[in-house]
C-alpha cells in the first residue's frame, strides 16, 4: 500500500508540475496577448491619425484638381472660340498663316509654363499651411508655459507668505515658551519660599499653641489644631484636584481640536479623490491640489495660534495661582500675628470681646486698603481657576466631620456676634474653626447669588461657598444623626449685618 501510495503521489506530483508549466505558459501567453493588444491599439491610433491626414490631403488635392479642370476648361473654350474666329475669317496671304502658327506655338508654350507655375504654387501653399500649423502649435505651447509660470509664481508668493507667517508664529511660540519657562522657574522659587514661610508659620503657631495651653482648656486646643490641619489638607487636596481637572480639560480640548482637523482633512481628501468625467478634469485636479495646500497651511497657522492661546491661558492661570499663594501667605502671616494675642475661647466675657475688638480695629487705613485690593485680585484669579469647577463634584463635595470637642460646645446667640471690618478672613481670629459657626452662604446679602447657584452650574464660586453650599447628602455622608442635627442647627443661624466680613467670638 505504501508503495502504491508513493507511486500515486509521484504521478500526482508529475501531473501537478505539468499543470504548473501549463499555468506558466498560459501566463506568458496572457502577457504576450496583452502586449499584442497594446501594440494593436497603438497601431489603430496611428492608422486613424494617418487616415485623417490622408483624408485632409485628398480633400485638398481634389479641390486643386477641380480648380485646374475648371481653368483648363476655360482655356479650351477660349482656344475653340479663337479657332472658330480664325476659321471664320478668310486670311489672305501666307503672312496670316505664319502668324497663326506662331500664335499657336506661343499659346502651347504659355500653357506649359502656366502648368509649371501652378504646380509650384500648390507646393508653396502646402508648405505655407504646414508652417502656419507649426506656428500655431508653438504659440499654444508658449501660452501654456506662460500661464504655468504665472501660476507657479503666484503659488510661490503664497507659499512664501505662509512660510513667513509660520516663521513669525514659531518665533512667537519660542518667545512664549521661554516666558513660560521663566514663569515656571519663578513659580518654583515662589512655591519653595512660600512653603518655607508656611513651615515657619506652622512652627510659630505650634509655639504659640504651647504658650496658650495654660489658658485654654485641655480638650479645646488639640481639637482646634487638628481642625486647622484638616482644613489645610482639604485646601491642598482641592487645589490638586483643580489643577488635575484643568489639565484634563486642556488635553480633551486639544484632542477634540485635532480630531476636528483630521475629519476636515479626510473630507477634503475624499472630495479630491472623487473621479471627474469632464473635459477640464486636469485643471480641476490642479485647483483642488492648490486648495488642499492652502487649507493645510491655514490649518498649520490655526494650530500655531491655538497653541499660543493655550500658552497664554496657562500663563494667566499660573499668574492667578501665584496671586492666590501670595494672598494665602499674607493671611497666614496675619494669623500668626493675631494668634499670639488671642484670648481664651472658653471664657465668653465682654472684656475679652472688647479687647479683641480694640486690637483688631487698631489696624491702619493703609493695611485695610491693601487687603481690599488683594481681595479683588484674589477674586479675579479664583474666577479664572474655578471656571471649570463643575467637573470635580465627587472630589470636592465632602465636608470634614465635626470633632466631638467642638460638637459639645454651645451654640452662640446672635447677641454675642461681633462685626469686623479690619480683616478680610474670619480665620485670622478663630484659627479657621469658625467655619462651623458661620451661616449658609445664601444668608449673606452680598453673596446670595453665589450661594444660590446650583452645584452643577459652571459659574465660578469662591471656596467658602463651594464647601458649604453643595448637596447635603454628599456633605453628611458617613456622619451620625446627632452631628447632622448640629451642623444643620449651626447652618440656620440668623443673618449678620455686615457684608464684608463677620466673626463670632465666644
């Protein structure tokens, strides 16, 4: 069986090789047939051209022959008339016969010369027509070359203009990049300096806290320090989330812009690849190519302008962040100065309140004006930074839970409230713990619009309203019912009269 199978396999292989050879021969035959068909098409074209030329030459020669036949007919008629006249006349004498013979011979010679001249004239006319055709062809070629030269010059001017624009945009981009690098270096230096100042201020706060432990109760000072630490961590986390969402927004906007450009280029390529069946297809294709080049140059210019605008926006945002950090460092310095003379919170005496009020109102008018200017700058910069705040609700909607030491404290009555106009931040007197004693942001007359904006709206809001004015289910998640009741009772306090700044002293 194995031998039979091997023999069959051998036979089949031989047959397969034969088929391969036949297929190769067929492919060669097909190639030769294609060549023959191409040669045949070329011959058909050449024969058609020759036939058209032969027809034209035949028509011309037939016209010339007809004209010569007509001329010959006229001459014969004249000759016949002359012969008739000669025959009708009876010439007397041999002189008339001799003159007649001379005239006949002269006529024959003139006819021969005329035929020769007509042949030369036909040859000259054909040569003249050939020269005219050649001149027309050369004129058309020259006109086409001049039109191409003009178009190429226009394209070169446009491209030179685009190149100049691109060079200018690149120079502007390099300048902006250099400015951004300088700004980043300045921001790094400023950040390191501010971090050092914050560390020093924290050390001062720790020292002042140790100094005040003798006058404060045991359960209040560590709770306040822990609350301050939590608030600082909360601020840093919100700032990190804000920068992260800003970067995401910029990335998404650039991706969307490049996607729109890709769709536009694909559409133009589709339109350009569509076949044109008109006689002016070559001119249309050239026009499409020129339009595509112009569109590509415009897109490059738009991309450069878009990158420049993004760099401008980044510079503005970083300026705003620098101003916010400067404002925060100044406020921390004010806190450190005020914490050294802060009275005991557990003693709700009138003397402490009046002493604190007299100490706070001793600020000079220059400091008050400077703080007002800084608050305006801070509001403008925070409006730029929080313009895209509606994207990060899950990260910034949770409130820190109240401490048990603070929840046991009694709620102050409105009679113990005190209005202050010297400072722009309530945390300078209460060490950032008075946020729990503040009413809702909607209760302030000057900030009612900011407090009433919904959490999903893209309107910029200050950080205080963002923390207290969001949804209650996010803010009270994971708390006890007692703490919820305490927070709600603290948030529904009566309104304070002053719109600039308020403080609660216990």
